[in-house]
């Protein structure tokens, strides 16, 4: 199960959560296990049966006002019940002041109590985005990710097969680089994969004989993008005269990554083949398939109908093709 410590939530800068720690420093190692936040609601009446361990609890203006309206005895009962659950942390929004008893109890039980200057709705949206980014399945792939005609094309193959050179040719034709060499892949439930480049080598590409080049500096921001949905996997493979390659394209093949099936094609590489053009056509063909048009299957259906409709002695469509 994927988890993230509270300290990482505190250190995040990309989502501008504007968090400060009030008490519970010793509990910053507590783990967030669920990529959704929770507002206590009925828990503030003492019913904690619906609270889930491992989630961030949000206290807004209404919740703080309600706690302050309780008698000391009721407030103690409610806060004690809330803090008995193995919650990840408590976040107070909109610069609201924490009730002294809540501060005291969180400090005693080492529960991180945080406060943000953001409005409740804004903070919920930002923390949710942060948790979705951090608590999703991820992996890294050796390959190149390109945006070709709006289709995210992952180019894979053994080292030295020409992935980067092919990607450079695609860039020269106006397509966009997402990542070269190392592609970080994240799964967005239920079955969507996004790829992005490593922060260390972002926008850079290695070309054997030329060295490291910066695509953004050479071709401008129009030649790069930060992330892209992966919609097609293309594997480059050295041509093998003994191997049988798909010549019809009727049956769909898939590449499985993080339990997600992505359309896959194998392209044999040998001198004289324009691999860049083939990948461009593959991307266009994938666009057609997404729109409900499968050229190979439509052609097969046409031939089948021609064979069924032929008269005795008349050549069928397969014979006419010979």
C-alpha cells in the first residue's frame, strides 16, 4: 500500500498549501494512506464510527465554531474520541484559532495539528491534488515519450536501437518531446497512465556522437511538454528475416503497464525503412481507432462481403488481389 508521511505534506511547494505546524512535531512521521481528505462532521458529536484511519481531517470555520460552543466536558469528550482514531493529521483552515484543549490533546498524543491560511474549499482541492499525485502507483520506463498529433506515443526498444534519433526526427517535424531515456509513469485510477520526464534530465536528450542537447533551448517551448497521457506504445525491434510480423493489423495487441493495457505495435527496424513516418501514421491510425474507425477490420469486412456476394465462376476479391 502506498503511503506518504505528514512531513512530505509540509514540505510540498508545488501545490501552495501554506501550512504551518502548531503542535505534534513528533508525529510528522505518521502516514497518510488514503488520497482523500475528510471533514469530521458527526464525529464532532462524539460518533466517530465513520472516521477512517490514515486520512487528513479538515476543520473549517464551522467546525471550530461548533467546538468552541461546547461545554468543557463535551468538548473534552469529543476531542478525546476524535484523537483516539489513528488519523493522519488535523488541518485547520482560514487562519482559525485552534481550541486550547485540541492543542493540548494533539501535543500529548503526537498528532500533527496544522493550520493553513487558505479557505476550506481551496485547501481541500489542493490537498486532494497533492495526494492523488503522491499516492498513485508509479514506475519508470526506459524509452522516449512523444506527443505526436495529440497522441502520447511511448517509444521503447533495446539500447542503441535508435529511439532518441527517431524522437529527434519527430521533433524536427513539429511534434513535441515529453521525456527521453527515463519516463516516469503514474497511474490515475481507474485505468489511465500519464508519463513525464525526470526533473534531473528534463527537456534533455542524448544523441550518440553528438552528446547531450537541450530541446527547449534548441527548438523553443513549442517543442516540449511536461506530461502526456500514454495512448500508444511502439517498440522498435531489429529486423529478423525469420520472424513473422503483423501484416494486416486486424488483431489488437496491448502492452501492460501498472495493470493498464495500452495499444501496442512492434515495428521492425532495418536500413531503408522510414521509422519516423511509420510512427506518425501509427499515431494517426490510433486517432481513427479512437473515433471508431478501424481500417484493417473495415477492409476485412468489405472483402468478406465481396466473397459472400460473388456469383459462380466470378473471381472473388482475394483472387483479384493476387
